[in-house]
C-alpha cells in the first residue's frame, strides 16, 4: 500500500516538475511570454555590454539579481527594457534565472 501511495504522489508531482521554469533556457532564449533573452543585451557569457550600459550578470549573487528584477517590475523601475522583461517573468521564472546566472563564473 505504501508503494502505491508513493507512486501516486510521484505521478501527481510530474506535471509540476515538468512545468518548473528553466533559468538557462529563459536567460538564453526568453520565456516566450514577453521576456526577451538576457543574452540579447548582457552578452553570450552574461559578462555585460558597456556600450549599452548592460551590466555583467554572471556570478552575481542570486539574491542581487532577483532583487533587481523585482525592482524593475515595480513602479520604481524606470528602465523600459528591463521593466518589460521583469514584468513578463513570473516569480518562479525570476528565481530560476537568478539562480542560473549566479551559478555561472564571472566573465
């Protein structure tokens, strides 16, 4: 009986696991719901683009990246491009992107 319950729990969790946002995919390709890929402005290695004022993201603490995304999504965020990106990401997507970018070596 325990085995059956454990299997039922795992099967019920599969759709949730399959729908978990992938920070790498979002950072490289966008989310398909209005958030453009981070690489578009921040570079292929997320090392930044000084020419347009896009800072390096690779290796920053996840909490720093997530706090910036929350800021840009708020009324205080005045960068139009980042506001579009941040408001198009769900909280789970923001977390996934921040975690992924924080895992990268600084470039």
